[in-house]
C-alpha cells in the first residue's frame, strides 16, 4: 500500500509539472494554487510544519526559499539576516550548518512551533513528495551546481520547479539540469524586461501581482509563457486574475485560494 500511495503521489506531481511545461490557453481553466513558504499564515514560513500544513490543505505546489550556508549546505530560509526569524544576529551565508540546524525558527510565530528547526533542501523536497506536491524551489543564494546536485541525488527531476529573481542563476541551472522547468521572478515594469524574458525563455514568469497589468499578461500569453502572481491573499484580486486566465496564484493562504480556484470550474 505504501508503494502504491507513493507512486500515485508521484504521478499527480508529474501531471502538475506537465501543466507548467505545456503552453497556456488564454483566459480559460483554473489557476494552480501555490503555497507561499508553505502554508505561511498557519505555520512558521519555510519549516517542515508549514510544508506539511500546506500538503494537508491540498496544495499541489509548495514554494520555499533556499540559502547556502558557509560550509555548503542548502537550507530553507528567506531573509538575508537571521534576526526576524531566529532572533539573533548573523546570516545563513555567514554560519555553518552545525550552527544553523540548532536555530529555533518557529517560536517567533508561536510557542506551539518552538520545536521547528531549519531543514535542508533535500528534506523539503522529500516532504513535498510525501504529500503529493511539487516543490517550487526559490533560489536566494548558492550556485547552480549545488542545487542540481541535491536534486539529482534525490532523482527528483520530475518533482521540482526552480525559480529565482537572479535570471543568470536560472540560465546556469538550466545548463546543469535542462529538463527542469524554471520560473523567472520579477516586479515593477514587466514591459522593460520582455527582451530578457524572451532570451531566457522560462517555462513561466512569477510577477508581483500589483505590478502586472492586463496588457502584460496578454503579452506573456502570446509568447506562450505561463504566468504566476505573488503574493495574492485577497479574494477580490484572486477572482480578477483568475478571470483573466492567470496560470498560478502564489499565496500565504492556500486553503482559501483553492476554494477560489475551484469556483465555477467544471
């Protein structure tokens, strides 16, 4: 039974991955709902608890941020400083894994999560796999070869998407593992960056929702590039972009947005 369950979860993940690799159909269908840093309104961001909560809510794509420690471990953490989450000075990049793995990254959110410690990229991918979800790996720091090594060792090529604001990183990662979809993240005026987007030719673009216009969306749809928006938590915004045919909604409240995505679908 365990093998059957695992195989079924892998098949679901593969279908979701194909959805992001297939050219979009303009203005039809329902958006894929992407849990931002896990279910980050229900559990501390970028922790095992947040990933597991997102899986339980039914999210099929789970985003998390990754940084590289001073001694080369890829771990989940968003900020460039430790203060907000761990309550101490320093950074992931300036610390070794032995120190990082002992940090309390849950108490800031609530005492019930005081047991939450930083987890590795490999562990996060496995948690997503176990929940039948695709891991949306957001590069914050570290080189492309290090990310490719972890994914290859896990044989997780069909279970991940990689995204970054650093498009040079994405180009380098694509050379390492060309079969994995990449997402080009951005904000501000998209029309100024169309040339760079066309050159990179990502499977999808992830843009700040308040900076994207309807015309921008139409331009990307004509280029057969899928579009996901970050970070959409309001119902009105979600409904508006769903009607326009956006492909993905990145959200802190995946349980709420999953209901929006299902409304009116056949």
